[in-house]
C-alpha cells in the first residue's frame, strides 16, 4: 500500500506566483512540496525565521 500524501493547501496567490517562476524553479518547488507531503524534507528546505504564526 503506497504512503498517503498529506493535503496541500494553496493560500492566496501562492500557486499563481509559483507558476509564474521559471520552469526549473517550479520543478524544484514541486519536488520539495511532494517530499513535504510525504513527511520528508528536501535538502534545500529550511525553517522560516521571524514568523510568529
């Protein structure tokens, strides 16, 4: 049985903004988001700093 992916929720214009970036950037973000949905962490991902939420 394959692992279940966590849902991905786009906020505001985030998906539109991502899709406006160069294709290579979209590919890396897409793979990183897929890894996050699988409970893994992409090598280039890092925690947000200064975010109080």
